[in-house]
């Protein structure tokens, strides 16, 4: 499972680079943040940010489904495991949504 998750993270990084703005750029600019649900959420409502959020979350959803299917797990469980790791791995200065539903900067 850990190996599959690492491959997924690499794939996610590659797919984000095709956007007008990359996921890493959006994170460092405070446009998006990680959530414990396993999906990113917009902190800004501009077209580039919203398009990025939709594309990244669609790719994540597909990846979570594949991982869930191959490991006989519920997809929401896979998404939550990924969310926990992504929130934990967020870099200083990036936004994450806490258990209380509020955004904070790491």
C-alpha cells in the first residue's frame, strides 16, 4: 500500500505540472490547501485556482478509487489515509484545514 501511495504521489505531481499554475505554486502562493478528506480546497476563487482544484481532485479521486479497488478498501478510507499524510507532509507556509474545519498556515 505504501508503495502504491508513493507512486500515486509521483503521478499527482506530474499531472499538476500541466496546469497554468502548478499545485506547488498554488500551495506556496496560498491559493489552495490540503484537507484531511484527501482533497485540496481553494482558498482563492479565481479561475486558475478553481480549475486546478477541479483537475487535481478529479485525478486524486481516480487514484483513490484504483487503490481502493486493488486493496479491497472503501474509497473514502483510502482518501482519508492520503489526506492525513498530505496534511502532515505540508511544508511550512502552506495551508491545511484542521479537524475544527479552520485553515491554518503550517
